């Protein structure tokens, strides 16, 4: 028969994350439930196997950890470079806009510009009048 006791307490006991009151309930339950006792032994065995496996591969984990840190550092460095490049491009675009704006303001104060504007309009009007034939209005 399968026990309906909370098996997460078994894992908490193995991980040493169990509350004192829960430990009391669990120890009393384990005295009478063979199924939970067997499951606790199995979980403990798995836990010990995993710990021994990771302890043997500790040097590889250190190498992997250092490689991972290098990759992350390189990625952040690349992101910073891209951000700097975007900032430079944005600053250049703003500066170009200011230069064009100031140049157009300067042109307003140059002698002869109003005359050129008027001449440009009249010249443009002449071109349009030649390009579009006039129609006679119907009476």
C-alpha cells in the first residue's frame, strides 16, 4: 500500500532544510511506515551518488565556471562597445541636425537672400506657366 505522507519532507530532511516540528512528525512517521523509510533510503543513496559524482568532477566544474565567466564578460564588453557606437552615431546625427539648423538660420541674414527667394518664386511660376497650357474659360 502506498503511503500518502508528504514526501517533500523526505527531501527536505536529506537537504537539511527541514523545520524542527516537521522533523519530529517525520521521525515518528518513519518509525511506523516502511514505505517511507525505503523511499528515504533510496533518496539518500541518490543524493550521495550525485554528491560523489560532482566532487570527482570538481576540477572540470572549475574550468567550466571560469570559461563561462569569460564568455559572459566578453558578451558584456561587446554590448558596451555596441552601446558606445550607437551613442556616437546618435550624437553625430544630433550634431549634424544642429549644424544644418544653424546654417539655415545664418542664410536668413545674408544680404540678397530675400531677393533670391522672390526670384526663385517668379522663376518657378514662369516654368509652371509654360509647362501647363492655359485653358480658356467656357462662357
